[in-house]
C-alpha cells in the first residue's frame, strides 16, 4: 500500500471515529485526546494530518456529513418520477434507519447546528451550507413536480420545502425518546395526507 493511500485510510478512520464520538458527546465535550485514545494513535499523528481540532471537524463535515445527507435525503428524490412519492419513500427509509439505531441522538446535522450556533462562525457556515443544499434540492424537486403535472401549480415550493425540513428534523428529535417506531408510523401517515393535499387533482388538469 502506497504512503498516500495509507495516509488517506488513516484520515478516514480518524474522521469516522471522530464523528461517532462527536455525535454521541458533542463537539465541545469531545477532546482530541478522546479521539486518539479510541484509535490508539499519538497526538503527533493527529497534527500530522490536521492543523487543528476545527480543521479536523471541517473536513468531517465536507467528507462525511455532506455525503450522508446527500445519500439519505438528496439522491433518493432526484429524477423525473412523481416527487411526492419520492419524498415519501425517502423520509420513510431515512426514519427507518433511526428506528433500528440503538445509539440515536437525533438528526446529526440539526444537533450540530444547535451546538455551534453563535459559537463558531467557520463551522456554522459549513453546516448551514449542507442545510442549504438540502433545501435547494427539495425546492428544485418540487418545482419539477409542478412542471411535470404532479403538484398543483399554486403550491409554494419554498414553503413546502421549509415545512418538510422542519417536520423531518422535529420527528427525528422525538424519535430519540420512546416508541420510535410508533412515532415514525404516525408521522408518515400525516405526511402522506399532507403531500396528497398538494398534488394536482384531476379536475385541475
């Protein structure tokens, strides 16, 4: 294995472990030493790969969190099929992973935004950029649905996107408490009713 591949593999391992600890304990409650102890690495190894703890976490956002949000909430709703069906299936699948997650501390992105808000502008920008990418993708998908005749032309796509994002973040928070499966079931039933209310009705065609 070449040195560059070894370096990339080590960085990836450090970032994955760091994200797991930060998700569980929070950024400010997780020290560099905590991460190194988990990996059995020296402090020199950490600073060989990263300039600082902040640089380490920015790279986690750009390399891991962006990828997770994209694969879970963006990629599944891309395409030309009925966007309301795509969004329903996307939310259903994303919430199902939380049902079976024993170490569930809520929606990672919103947890981190709440932790860094007013404390670190650099990290906040990276986090809110991920949120904006999700929002833009939802709005684009909904607008495409209007154009393709799946969604009523009077629907406010920006407003729907805001509602969908906030409701998803809210149910993820509630699912960390009791009966996550039952909460998911009730949420999805209401989501289906809501999305049905904005679809293009035959009489409006």
